[in-house]
C-alpha cells in the first residue's frame, strides 16, 4: 500500500522547506557568532585606545566633533 502521490509530494515539499529553513537558521547562527566575536574584539580595541588616551591625558571628556577635550575633575574628596 502507498499514500497518494499528492500526499507524498506535500510531505516531500514540506521536508524540503524545513531543510532549507534549517540551513538558513544555522547560517544565521554562524554569522551571529562571527558578529559577536568582531563586536567583542572592537570593544577590546576601544578600551585599549581609551586606556592609552587616559595614560597620556588623564581623565578627560572628548568632543568627538573636533577632538577637543576637557579635564574631568575628580569629584571624590
């Protein structure tokens, strides 16, 4: 005994769509992992740059529009 051809075609079509979506999900997860890694690396680089600036200039607030800065006074006494 066999199921009808249209029923088999429906099952095969659904299975194919599930496989396609599964592959897309896996690909998206891989890309997500890569992006998180790049984000983490960039945060580390940013923190290192911030530390170097702090070593050179002390505690400052930088105006990103022109690079000028003001010294941040230590408020704890």
